[in-house]
C-alpha cells in the first residue's frame, strides 16, 4: 500500500532523561501510514529510546506520543496486537523451540499464515539457541508480524549479521513493505536505510538533525557529484564556467570535476562541443554519485549542525 | 487460550529441559534422603522423638521447596531479564502479572513432583510416616512454597544476571539446607547453630510440614512466618520489577 498522509505515529516535543543524561531532546516526528520510515544515527543518538517511548516501554519525561491515535503508555490495551515490535537485545530462552515461541504469541489462521510467509515451518522444532543470526531475525520478524499489526517497530535488525544474512533480512523487510504495514526501522547502517526506507530522520545527541526521503537527504547534505575522465589538454577555465561546477582538479591527464547533480549534462555538452578529430570526447567518463552514507558523514561529523529539518517535508 | 495458560505450558516444558532444576528439585533430595535416613540410629534422641527416617522424609519436602525457590526460579527469572525476554513480553502487550504468575504455578507443580519423588523414595526404602494432621501439613507446605517461590522471584529480580543468580542461590541453598533440617538434626547442633537455624526461613517451612505430620507440635506460628516472608518478598519484587506499576520499572 502506498504511504498516505494519515499519521500512524505522531511524536511532538518528546524528551527523555536518564539521570542527568538527556537521551531524547525535543523530538518531533510524523510517520505516515503505509511507509517504511527509518530512524538513523550513530549508537547512543537516542533512536532506541525514541521508539521505546513510541512502543509504551518507556514513559516520556516531556512531550506527547500517539500511535494510531492512542497514547502507547496509558492506552496500551487499545493498541494491543495493532502494534508489533522487534526489540534490540531481546532474545528468547535457548531451550525454547521456534514452534513454541510462535504458539506463545498467536494461534489459529494467523499463526499458520505467518509460518508460511516467513518460512518458519522448517525451523519449527529447532531450539532458539541453535538458530543462526539470520534465522533468529527471521523468527523475530515473524513474531513482530504474527498478529498482522498495522505498525511494526524493527530495532537494529541486522546488527551483528554477516553480509549474506543482512541481505536476506533486507528481502524480508521488502516483503513487509508490500503489505499495508507501517514500518519504523531503527538502524545505524546508511546503506540499509537508503535501500529500504521511503523517508527517514537522522538523529544526533537526542535531536533530529535532518529529515526527508533518502534522495532529498543526499541532495541536501551529500558531498555532491563528481565526474572524472582522461583529457590531455583540458579547458579548465571553460569547465569551471559550466553551471553547477564547483571545482576542477587536474592531475596529469586525469581531470576531476566536482559540483551539483545538475552539472552532468552541461559538462557532457561542453566536452562534445570542444571535441575535434584530434581530441575526441573522453571514453572513460566515470560518474561518482554521493550516497546516503556520505551525506550522513557530512551531517554527523559536521560540528554544530544548524537546524536542517525543512519547514515542510514534501510527500514522497 | 489465554497468554498466561500458554506461558505456563511453555515454562513447564522449559523447566523439564533444564538439568539444573531437575537435579536439585528431584535427584538431590531423593539421594540425600536415602543416605541420611540410614545414617542415624533409630532411637537417636536428637530427632525429638521421631525416627530419623520419618524426620528426614518429612523434612525433605521442605528441601524440595528450597530447591525450587533458591536454585530453579532465580536463575530462570534472571535469565529472562538478562536476555530481554520480559521486554519482549512487555512489547507484545502481555499482562505484567502473567510471568510471575507462571513462576508460581510451575514452581508449585515442581514442588509436587519433587515431593512425590521423596514420598516414593520413602515408600520403597524406610517407609513413609502417617500424616497426623494432613490439613495442617498441606497448609504448612503451601505457605512454605509460596514464601520460597516469592524469594526465588525476588532473587531473580535483584541479581544482575543468571550467573550471579545461580551463585547466590547455591550459597543460600546449601547452608540453609544443612542448618534448617536437611542436615544434622536439631538435637545434634551446638546452641549457636540452633539459634542461627531458628532464624532461617527454611526452618519454618520444614517445621510447618514436620510438626503436624509427625505430631511434634502445632505449626500455626511457622505458617505465620511463611506468610510474612511471602508478603515481604512479594512486595519487594513488585516494587523493584514494577510488575503492577509503571512500564519504566518493568523494563529496567
């Protein structure tokens, strides 16, 4: 289901302290129904505390949280199985078998459907302690989605997994996207957020420092695009004059042009216009696109970051 | 089926697969009662008028209760806290009374299993003494089991992890077992040890069972002590774990 403008989770002015330490400092967030929303940031940025408040596991010191229109602490009973959770650092007893864990939280058609959907039948009699990291996360996703919730919180699902298992978990999250479920994905992996999330918020020191779609964040905070090619006698002044170009670096016959995304076509046109029989258009042009990770590094390593949250986040 | 019923079933299966629990709740009392029942002379006056084998068969129902409360439950509760299983229950909207309730139900079932094992051992070895006042024996055993299961939940809530729970549980179990009636009889102890013994919660559990069973006295005061221990321990772990209070405490 495509995301709608109807909110699934609304957080305003959320504050949470642990003694003198302010873990969450005035967070405002709106997560729409049907979207995969990422909460991204370094360890200790306040992501888990924020979603724990949204799950009713921690009582906020200030601000308001609404999940599907209800207060998750005071109106837990009304939310019930409408919310699913995969918690960070929450396991099961080693001797509990997969089938026993699933039966504990659901039975009947919902259980059968989840077992089939997440391929848990083959693990039914396996004790939790004997599962691999990827199998555990598959079970946790199955448990989180067991009662067909409308909102599901997934906290650091792929931490500690090898690359193959990570990709396997990503495909599970992509399968959740195909349902009508709103997903709140907490992660410190930028590649994961870029691949899976419709929108995301970046947290640092308990605050949200950026919010938008992955492309918007890359455009707004990424280091820019670069073109590199071999040209023995480049027209450096001409390249610098191309709209969108910010810098031209020449090293021997190798030329690197840095700038905004909009410069790509004009630089190409410039090279074509200046080409001759003796000096053809370079055939080794390489385009390096900025990634969310590079944007994140700029954001999180950028000293005192000003308020980068746009006044209005455009609909994705 | 309600979550509490499903949890009790799951907990029952987990305890059956737990070698530490089965060893201390079933094997240890059976072997020890077999050995001690045959060590002393039948007319030894140290047993206050009871025969040694009668004394120990009755006492070892109390030892079973101590094993459930000090060895089996603390490790289990601490493991659940350490591994975030209780957080998982909480996030799934499970009522907060369900887990402690499951510990009381499975704890009582294991007390019955251990007691049955001691009973059968007595039957096939030294004989089982007749129950002088069965209702009072039952009341004594039940009050003692409630007290020690609650102590077990409290230890699981207070101690930082499963290893600490196992270590502290053992440290409490063995001296208490030896001084409260599972080891030497009261008449064989020095006055200092007998004084210490009278202050131990397990002493009151064992006497609450022994006295009406062997017609050695009334057990009202021991039942009162057991219920007081149960009340204090329960209030303590409720305050610490916040089972009926704020979600914050239940997570911590």
